[in-house]
C-alpha cells in the first residue's frame, strides 16, 4: 500500500523541451513533497493522505532557460526590448540535458502513467487487506479458518460473519495494523536518510529502485500469507509474523518515505528554480485519481476472481515499475553533480571519526541540515564581479537573516517543525476509519465507497479548484513590475560614488557618452545581474505566496476537524461532507515543500533536504502520529470517540502558529546593482540620438537627445555632445 502513497508524493517530473515556453510548465506538477505524507500500513487509508507537495504552479520567473549554456539570459524588460520571450530565465541545472536525445532526457512524462498505475494498485488492495487482516485475527481468536486447514495453496474462503461481529477480532486486527505500521515506519526512519544521501551520489533512479524493490518483496510475502496455510508458515513466525517481516524489509529499503524523497528530488532536478508546488500537486492529483478508481476496481476483481487477485495485480505493477527504473527512466542528476557529490562524500568520510555513538546516529545525520545555522556577514558585490556573490547566483535563499551577524538562521528548522506537526495528523486516518466502521456502522463496501469519494474530491481540488484559485490569487507579474530597488544606482563599487536616478527597470533616467563606454563585456555582465535580479524578486514573491498558502490551507483543515468534532452523533452526512471539504486544504504540504526549497542556501541541497524531510516524515506519520492517535482512540472510543478529531484540530492550529514564525526576506535585502546599460536603439547603437549628420563627412558635432530627469525640465534636454 505504501506503493500508492509513494507515488503520490512522487512527483517525478521533468521539463524537457529545448525551447520550452510557459505552456510546457502547465504539464508539470515536488513531492514534494511534501510534502510527502505517509499512509498507514493497513491498506493505507489514503483518503486524506497529503502526498506532498509538494500544489501550486511552477511560478518561477520564466521557464526552462535558453538552449545554449553560452547564451546570455535576459530579464523581462530586456527581453521585451529585444523582441524576445520576456519569460526566458536562466536555469543552469537544466541545461546539461538539453542536448540529450528524447529517450535519455529526464522528464515527468516518463512517470505520469506509472504514478497513476501505482496509485490505482494501492487503492485496489485496500478492502482486500482489511479482509485479510481480519481473517488472520479471526483465526487466532475464534479459530475460524474454514476450509483453509490443508497444506495446499488455495484462495482464502470468504470472511465469516462471526469475525465482523467480534470486538476482540476488530481490536486484534487494529493491533496488527499498528505493528505493521511501526515495523515499517521505524526502520524507514532509520534508513531513509541514508538513501537520501545516496541519491545525491548514485542518482535518483538508484534510490527509486531500492524503494520499489522493497514494495515488490512485501507483495510476495502478502501473497504467501494469503495463499499458504497458517501451519506451513509456523517456521516463519506464523502469518502475522511473516507480515511484520515484510513490512520490516520494506522499511529497510526506505519504504514510502524514501520513494517520496526520491520523487521530490527528481522534481527539483528537472524543474526551474523557484516554487515547484503546482507540479507536486499535479502528481498528487494523478495519485488520487488512481486511488479513486482503485477501490472499486479492486472490489470487483476480488469479488469475481478471489480475494488475492488484486495483490497479483499490484505485484505485476511493482515489477513493471522496477524494470522501468532499471532500464528506461533517465537519470535526473547530471554526471558533473554526481561526481561532485562523490568527491564531497569522500572528503566527509576522511574527516569523520567513527565512534559507536556516531554510528548509531548516522540515520539521523540528515536532520543536521535542518538545525539553525550561524549567519556570517555578506561580502559586498563589485559591479565587475561576474559569477560571484549573491547577485550573480542562479538561486538565492529567501530566508530572512537575523539583523545581527553571527546569529542563528532558524527559518528552515521552524518550517521543518511545522511540517512534522502537520504530518503527524496523518496518524488520525487509522482511528478515523475505525470510527466510521464501528460508530457509524459502515461495512467494508461502504468504506470503499467512502474512500473513493474522498479520493475523487482530492483529484478535483488538486487538479482544478486549487490551481484556479492559486492562479487568481498569486499575480506573479507584480514581482517584476519594478526591478530597481532604493539601494541601486552606484556607478562603481566605491562608497563615495553617488546614486543615480533609475527608472523601474534599473536604467538611468539620463545617458551620456561616458556612461555608455566601458570595458568590453562589462555591460553584458551588468545586464546579466539585472536578469538575475528579476529571478530573485520572483523567488521572494513566490515564497511569500507559498507561506500564505500553507497558512490558509492548514487553517482550513483545522476548521474542518472542528466541524467533525462538533457534529459527532449527527449521522454520516456531516462526517462525509467535512472529510470531502478537507481536500481544499491539500495545498499545505505542497506549499511547505516549495518554501523549504527556496530557503536552501544552495539548489544542490535539494536531495539532502528531502532526505532529511523523509526522516521527519517517517517519524511523524509512521511512528508518532499513529501511536498517539490510536492510543487516544482506544481510551476514548467508549465515551468520546470524537476526541481524535479535536486532537487533530489542535495539531493543525499549532502547525499554523509555527509556520507564521518563518521569516521570508524582503526585496530590500538584495545586493545593490550598478546602473543598467542603455537599451539598444533601432540602428543598433546605444542612446537616443536625433539630428545626427549622415554620410562620410558627418561632423563629430552631434546632439544627443537625453531623457529628461524631471518632466518640467523638457527645455534642457538638448545639449551639445562636443563643443570643441
């Protein structure tokens, strides 16, 4: 089941065309990621699984960049001046794959059908897993095994009505579910950070293979438990013991958390810098489309051909996915980045002193990158600086640094803490299903319809309603309407140089021959800095929007769980309606994943980030959340079963408060830039000239038509260029 969820966070995406326009990005959809939320081991109650991330649009300034790595990118205004695409940014991490043939070029199109297939497979086994776990509990407690007592391989008989009526059987089935969740979750938390680092050195496809291999092995074990008599499984600890072994294997190979991290890192590799939330949400929509179809299809298949038939289908789907990751799926990390990561790892190994304590803490090592870090004084940028300094960086961190240098920047830590609290709410899914089954009196078929309904609402919200609302509310053009900032305008890097009066696009309001002349290539370097300024402003704008979106989505979730709490005892209608409406809050993990990427000091740390968040995800969704909510439900199910909803509401409120503490930097914190070069005139020269003498005997005496500094000084615009 983790298979379905794994793809959800997935978001395996890539932008492929060599001259992609904005229309290409509407095909994209981070996992997120995020952000990735794990499902439970018991058929994974994915009706509310926020499988990431990270929902919005790849609202980054522009698209895929230019064809050639040598081509100078243009800012919005300069592109318009040249008659080009005003949205063409520079994305260095995408250029290495432009020259590859289409079958070797990483792109999200490769994985879209498999995301749907794996999600559908996960939905298909939901109800069969319920029956299988209940049968195992029934065999232990009521000793009802029907005709399944021989040593032959055969399909299990239908579930006895006595099993469904026994509270002891239901309690035992729930206990088995929690054991499977913990077996997979704990081991996943201990290993997924290692796989996250491995993905930076060996590539994303390597980690995806490991995760899918774990799902495949677990499928084989589930089939063995379903087909082999219990007596024959005694050497392996019986059916339930063998299921725990299968979950442990899946956890050791990373499980859902590692697959989610791999998918989200793949998205970060193949999409432009900036917010990637929409591409995460697009794949989340694909996943929930599969989950909407899966339960009904699995129920029909199990009814017509036997309980274990859906598991055969899942095994085939996982094997197919494994083959694709081994032989077909292009690697998303460039060879240069892989080699750099390997060299860095070797240096880390040489400098590391191994002790028992450090060895035990290796699984938690990825979390170190989330800790608050000291902030040092920034180095001033020279106008002649080409390629160094923040102003010349393709990616900047949008984290608002403390005013005092050497203080701690805790924004990424705060956001990760908010993500942990929000993701812990996934633990409510298991007792919520128990609430529906035993408080509302639903049977397995009604639960299947409920899961399909919840998945359909997710699909509609993630693919239609939320993107439309985001497009209406975001207004990305506002970020680059004015590129010039108050600190801009110094003609050189000395503090004594006065600031020039600049227009909104960074060009001086007057030009002269002395301003137009300079060393070769200097104007191109300055224009490049202004191009990147537009990108940086867009990053800051998008990050602020991501923060607001996360706050709004989590607040909406809290409101829906408040409704679930106060409508207890009013029947299934409020329960179904409130559950469906929680889909409108599905943007939260996506927005948090997108914001986390923007907070990173380097875009190359995306794999480490999602490796660390996968550890956080595994701990919160597979250990802390399930234990807390199941224990609360077990202690309150007799008198106040709605307590789990109130608890979930409280956690959402806490998460929203924590997110509000994240500080996004202001545009005024960006480095100052020198004046922007004058735009080319129609005849290819710089400046605006009138009444120039023509012909070979033209006089050097010419008049330069200058832009007036202020409108009421129109009469002073005409001056002699040369009085000699």
